[in-house]
C-alpha cells in the first residue's frame, strides 16, 4: 500500500531535488509532518536539506504581529466593550458564557472575510436594501428571504425586541472590540487571520515556496491566502481525494455532488493538484469491509485483542526489515474519545509500541476529583448562615487518596463522623492536624478560593517528589496533571488580581474552572511515527493505514450531533457564506471516505444500545457506504460470552473449631456478659447462615451516615421519645394518672421537645443544649413521631390509671443445655421497651411503629421457620417466660402497634388461635410457659449440635433486605 504522503514525498523530491531549505510544507495539523519527514528521507540515499514543517494555524501566527489572546481575557475585554456600547448593567457572571459565543461568531465572521458592516446592519435596512447586495448569489438571496419569512420585524415579542436591540449594536461592538484588542497587541484567531491578509506582502515572505498538503474545506481567508501565493508563483498544492466521491458521481445520471467531495472539487478547480488523477482511484480496489454491532461502548474496546490477532494473521507477509509485524500500519480510530481508557486497557502485551494522539483527560485524574471536592466543600458544602460544612462534602475530601496520604487523622476523623452521625460538622472539629486545618478553613470570595486551591496543590506536590516513584508511569501522568491544574488555576488568580475577573461570582468561577479542567488533556510523549496508532478522527487527516478499525461509529458521534450555538441566525450565516452545519457534515464525510480509501482491511463498529444521546444507530456514513460501496460488506455482531452464574448452596458444617468458637463466645463462665438475644434466635430461625455470619463469624454491615431515616432508626427515636415522656411522668411517683396524660396531650410544644431531644441523642449525636438542623424529610419524620407519641398517650389515657414498672429494662436468665462437649451455661435475654402493671396483671409492652399484627396459631409456629413467622411475638414471649419466674403477677405479653391504635376498642394484648377459629388473648403467659421453654431448650441445643450445619434459608423473600446477601449470592 502506497500512502498519500509517500506519493507527495516522491513527487516533491522528483521536482525539487535535495535542497528544500527554502521550502515550507504546510499541513492542516502537525502530526502529518512527522510521517512525511520519514517518507521524504526514504526518497534519497544521501542527506538532504529538510524543509520547514508548519501547520496552517502556526503559519498565520508567524505572519501576524498580533499574539493569540488568552480565551478568558478575550471574554473580559469583550465584556468591557459590551458595557460601553450598550450601557447594560449585566454582570460578568451573566455575560461570560454567551460572551464566548459572541467571540466564536466574530471569529467565523473574520475567517470568512464577511463584511461585518453589512452583516450587522439594522435588520429593517437589511430587508429594505436587499436588492443592493450584488455580492450575494441567488442561493444566498433566498437564504435572507427565508430569514425574513421566519422573522417578522413588525410582529414584536419581548425576546425579539431584545435580539433586535442587541443586533443593532453588534456592528459597533465588533469594531470597538477589534480596535481595543489591536491596541493591546492581542487577537482571537479569526482576527489574526484577517489581519495577516490585510497586511500580506507575498514578496516579503520568509520562504520561496509553500507546499500545501492534504487540505479539504477552506475558509475564505485560507482561500484568499492560497490564491495570493499561487498568483505570486510561490505555492504548490497536493489534494487527497478519490474519484469515487469526486468525478464518478458527476458522471451518473442524473449527476450529483457527493457530500465528501463537495469542497475538494472546488479546491481542484481553483488550485490544480500536483498529482495526476490516476493516483486517486484506490477506493474501488479490493478491500475487506466489516460492519460490527456491539451491545455496549466498552464491548467494542474488548474486541481489540481479537482484531489485532486477526490482522497479524492476515498480514503475515507485511513485515518490517526485522521480520516483525508492522505496527504502524494499524490504526484504532475513536469517534468517541471517552473510549480512550478502555481501549488502552484492552491493547494486548504483544503490541510493543503504541502511539496515542489524544491527550489523557485531566478529568480522569485524582487531581481533578480533588479540586472538584475542594470547590464543592467551600461552595455548596459550606453554610455561611450556620458556619458548618455538610457531611457529604467533608467525606469526599477525607476519603480522597491525597488526603489519606497527607493526613494521618483523616481515616479516624471519617470513622468518628460516621459513628456520631455528624451531618453538619463545625470547621473546628475537623481541623485535627496541619493539613486538615488548611483544608477545612472557610474561604470567602473568588480570589481566596483560587489561592486556597493553589496552596493545597503545592501540598499535594510533596507526594510525587519521592525519587523511588519517579519512574512509575502513573506517577508521571499524575504529576503532569497536577502541574497542568496548578497552571490553570494560577492563570485565574492572575486574572482576578489584575481586575479582569475580580467581579466574578463564586458560582460562575466554579463553572469556569470546571470547564477549563474538563477540556484540558495531558499529552502522551512518544515517537509519533512508530507503533500502532490510537487516534481521534481529526488526527487521521493525511494519514493512511493498511488495517483500520473505527470504534463508536454511531450517528451523533460521526458526524457530531447538533451544530454549535451561534448568535447569528442560520439563514444569515448561509447568506453571508459563513460556516453552517452542512459544512461540518461535509467535512466529516470527507474524513470518513478519505480514511478508508486506501485501507485494505476495514472494520467499523457501532454501539446498538440506546443510552442518553446515543440512539443506537450506525452512522449515516456507514449506511451510505453500504449502499454505494463496490465491495462486499460482511455484517457481524459482538456478543458477550454467556456463562450463566451458578450459585452454589453454602453449607457451613459445625467443625470442632467452629463449635469451640461458639462455646468460647457464649459460655457465660468465660464471658459473663455473653447473651443470646431474641434477635439472634430470630436470625437463626429465619436463616442459619445469617446467624453464622452475624453471631459466630462476627460480621457486620459497615456503618454509614445517612440523612435518611430508615424504619429501624425511626423506631429507635420513637422509643427514646416515649422513654423521656414517662421518665418525666414518673419522676416523683410511678403511677400514671389520667389528668397528667390529659395535661401533656394539650402541650404540643412539650411533646415536640421530647421528640427533638430524642433526635439529638439518637440521630444527630449532639448535646441537649445544641440546636440540630433538620432537613425536609427529617422534619416530616419528627412530626410523624410526635403524632405517634400523641397516639400512645391517648391509648394509655384509656388504660390509666396504671403503674409504670420499668422502661428499657434489661432482663436475662441463665439456661443450661446439653451439648456434645458437655453442659453449657447460656444467658438469654434482652431489653424490654416497657413494663406496666394494673391490678394483678403485669404487661410486657413492645412498641411497634410499622408492620401488621400477626396471630400465631400456637407456640410451635413461633419456632417453625417460615416467611410469615411472627418473630416479634417470639421476642415478647421470650421476655414473658423470663418474668413469669421473677414475680407473682400474671404476665400479659403485648405488642402496641402505634399506627393502628387509634380505635377506642384497640388492645395491645397478643392473641392466639387457628385460622377461622375464635382468638384467645394471652392474658396469663403461665399457661404457655412450659411449652415455650421446652421448645426454646431444643432450639438452643440444635444451635450447638454438630449435626445441624449452618445453611441458607429456602425462603428467598427473607433475603431481600439481608445484610449478607452479597456474600451468599441469593
């Protein structure tokens, strides 16, 4: 395969010989020059004078006395002009981002040599004197007519008035802005280009010959520049194209202009090609073309090793001088540059050299996430009114790898905040060492914020100063990203200090900083002309590859979806010869066809998933090529290897080691405080494996701080609120009287205070003197708990008078069981929410703030594993069995469902009975105690029996909210 640059090198050498010292070769971008230089050197067996290589933008910069302005400064200068011309009170914050839009429009005006006076004339005048615009062709005149058909000047709206009033000022703004920039010696790119053309003297150019290679669409400035040099006899032109999309479509019946050849045909007419047309009939030569659909973006990257293997097999004869596969003849082109990382991870080790033309996105480095976290901390993460940070913003900082490396206190502080549920910590409690003191110091204003960021980035630089890590590839990349970030922020500091951005609001600075960082890339260093090429579409200009794979060739990726925003309406852009969306589509069509015209093995992949902006459609260019192509195209699809996950049943046998561990944990002679709680026994009855994980292996779900209140925490806060109420009511006497309850029910403020105190203790973990800050959902929960508390008091009002015997009372009892290792003494028990007495009955009351009351048929049902097993009743009965032997009163186990206790006939006493049979209230548990104890004894013996392993429950509904679900894969 002979590439375009090889053809150019051979032709140029044959015409000019060895001495190219007074020749400049101009490419659309710099990359092509590196390949061209290699081809040119291969033409001669003797040393030769190398030409100068420049890109078109570099050439214009060399020819202009003006310097390219900093983008931020250019917007600030435009803002000054805008204020002077319009006398508007608009702030820089509101102006900034549409100011960038206006500069983009001015840039396009200048690059296309548009007469700005005529473009920005009064719209009414434009309509009236349209006949005088003799520079317009019929198509352009029609475009202006269409504009006025859609934009009625007579029918005004508020938005239209604003547009017209600004449009009338744009000419003055444009002229004034250019004058100011000229005085400062700076320019935007279009202004620089136009300035070069206005002052160009071809006889004073530095080089004798300018060779223009591989251009496609030319703006008016470039066209004029080329013409001036051509007329002066100083220019040669090499165009790359194929007759497939230039001459052949025009020979069809009816003839048409192919989208990819639209601009090349114009260029060939104006600037004849140095190469004959016979060199450009290659697209019809034999090729193997494959279209492959993939289910995801990453699946395309995962296909790369397979593609590389296939290409090596096909190109056995295409080897270098050392007999190795020519890696540089292969290109991976990414239409979606976000695929860079997956692609890099997918390249197999047998590919020794890779050249990456795209930079590594700064947004994918730790530096970016650190800066982002710091900015969030000091803006949305800090409340000026309370002087507190938010937990989420603090946590993002504490968990960041940089903080972990620079602060020895970060990990401990994070755990403490989690443990204490500190939603809104004070800066003072976060400053636990020098680095954290620097981080958690509130910043006011844009200057202070930028200085804060640069100071902290200097601290981070210490991490990369260790010599032992100097050779680590990621450390080099991250060090570079740190320097790049520091430079960008320092630039903002300078602009703030010089007054350009001094009036900027913090939220605008935040958006601006984010835009600067997300658009920044870290360039990869390497030999461009060596190794397999990984590149974006724009970098492929002028380059040819034998084996080509294009990824993410979706509609919306190539061509890119949507046009760029502009203040100049589409029809006016079209009428004045400015860039439109059709230009861009034609440019991308050329890139696509030019790239595939010399390739021999073409593999085009697209993503079929509809996700966000991606509609899962192949690019229009693929469809067009499918119709037009003279080659057979194979259509394939990628499919992930299906390996159904088989979940093995987990069975943990009670080995001697496990039994010994259980004896060690629960034998009260070894651990007097060891306890079998109702929760542990319920866990065993629900799922033996869950019991093993939690109560034998000692595994726990990690603690998390959440502003949300789950059902368990809701119940805890209610329980504590009720405890506080009854502590006050029984401060002098344990009798609860009707009149006390009635008085309290009338005092809403006092009831809410009990709830607030419970929140402080159980949720916010602050002192009773500190005032917690509720968010919306927390406030709703507080109100609901207060209403539940009121309902509890109303229910007790009907039962009063009674005596409050205890609240949150811990009870336990020692039981002895027979095990394979002999007798074992265990302690069973837990905490009773409340015990009250009336007459000869002692009620054991367990509060329930959710769920539905269940009625067991008998005691056996409590010990039989099942989805609807009444586990709450098991807990209350366990407490009842302990208290039956402790005191003389009849024990009545009760479950008080607060949310269902509104009816006057409601009774919390537990009932038992078979379905469709009369239900019997358990007013005296003594009748059931013996059977309950007997079954409890058997249950405990089973737990310690080596014959019953710890296995999974058969009822998968119980697994839905289990903490250990990820372990057992249910």
